C-alpha cells in the first residue's frame, strides 16, 4: 500500500481527477446512504461533503481492485459515529443496543428535517418513522444489510465490528423495526 | 430441521444468504413443509422488500451545492506557499517595477524638498509688467529695443555696406 499523502503536499492532477470521478460515480449513492443513516438532509450533506474531502486527502490509501463504495461507506459510518459521540452530551440521548421496545421520545439526535417529509406515500412515512426510531447502530446494519445488500462480512468491515455483532445487531434491529412499523401503521 | 420449527434468527440469516450450504438447504426444505415457519419467512421477506421499496422511493439526487462545497473545501485546503515562495512572489516584476519607480520619484522630490539649492533669480511679474517692460520700450537704443529689419539709402556706399552686412540685401532681393 502506498504511503498516505502528506497534508502539505501540493495536489496532483491525478488526485483531482480521482475525486472528480469518485463524486461523479458514487456521489449519489454516498449521499443517499448518509441520508438513510442520519434521516436528516442537512446532516447528510455535511457527511457527504466531509467524506469526499477525506477521500481526496487519503486517495493514495485506496487500493485498486477493492470496492470504493465500501471504502467511502466506512468513512461515512466513522464520521457519523464521531458526530453522534460529539452530540451525545448535547442531546443526552441514550443509544439503545438491546432489544427493549423503544418509543420515539421526540429527542431525535440528528433529525431536524425528517426524511419522512420527503416521502409522499403513507407507507413511506411509516417506514421512515420506524427507521428513524431505531438506534443509529441498528439503523446502520439494517440499511447496509437490507437496502445496500452487503454481506455480514462486508458490514463488519464497514462498521468496524465482528460478524457476530453484525448478526445479533441485525436480528434485534429487524425485530424492533417490525414492531415500530406495526406501531406507526396502527397510529396512522 | 424438518420436524422442528426454525428460529427468526435463522430465517433472517437465510434471507441474507448467510447460512452455510447445508443449513441453507435444510431450511429451504423445511419451509416447503412447514406453514408456520413459511409464514414467518414471508413476514421477514416482506420487511426486507418494504425497506428496499422505501429506499427506492426516497432516493435523492446528490445536490449540486454539496459538490460545490466539496471543491471549495478542497481549494481552501491547498497548501500555503512557504516564506521563500512568498518573498519570491513579492519580487516579481509586476510589483517591483512600479514600487521602484515610486521610490525613485519619491526620493527625488524628497531630496529636493529637504536640500535647498542656491535661490533662483526670479523676476516679479508685477515688476516686469510695470517697470522693466515699459522702461525698455521707451529706450529706442536700449539692448532690448526692437531693431529695424532694413534700412534704405541709395546715396551712401557706407550705407550699402552696412545693409549688406546686416542681411538687408536678402530682404530687398525677395521683394
């Protein structure tokens, strides 16, 4: 693996072209992934922007032949986790890891503009609310496993945990999600 | 597996193709013969399909503002020039030439203003108009008086010589 570029090195045309291609080919997917993780458009924009800046800085550490999308999803995931940690004190919100039924308390950490506003159908609104009510860790594995259709192994690499953790987290998340969908369906 | 009901966890792993080949085949066989487990499977499969449908419905384009902000941030992070580069940039001709010209002009006028040379002889304008000019005009043979352009005399040879010496003959010929 090539050594990471030093921050004060002048940008090369290859580096600029790399970023340009990355945005063009994977910008939309990255933004949608960030949007599903955060359930908030402003946060998704910030995450996407920061992720591509990291890509630009560390472009030499990307190994050709590996999945760029997995790489940038890992960056987005790490940035999101850091942001949650940073905001945790501010919002004083517990991030449940267990399967205890969790009612949405109204203190959603990153949702200022909920994604449900963007989805017109009733079903979409229900699903959006249910996803938003999951913990960030649970939402992450559900999005990666069921929407992005990654394997447990790939999710473990992106999230930075063991396959066993991915499996148990996904099981709990899906059970929780099913209850939440029923709950919001009954309400609407 | 065929006789016992399976677990939700197994069904979720099966849905995500995460069971080993043997367990996968066994569960497939069981689902064909067990309505209760098949219903559980259908429920989990519907949840997965609902998630994908929601993702498709809520998919958004990457806002152009985000792209612009990425490039702005990248430009802002471009390395700053070193002190040597800044000095070299300062001494480029576009800056040095005008600065040098300003310094030379400033030095010249500054020197003139601070070091007075011998006072120049000046004539007061009022004096010139009132006295000097009027005095000269009233002295016909003064140094500043207007000389006649030609003198005519046919009688005296000395006069002819004087005319030739003053160039008056040339004037006469042109006439």
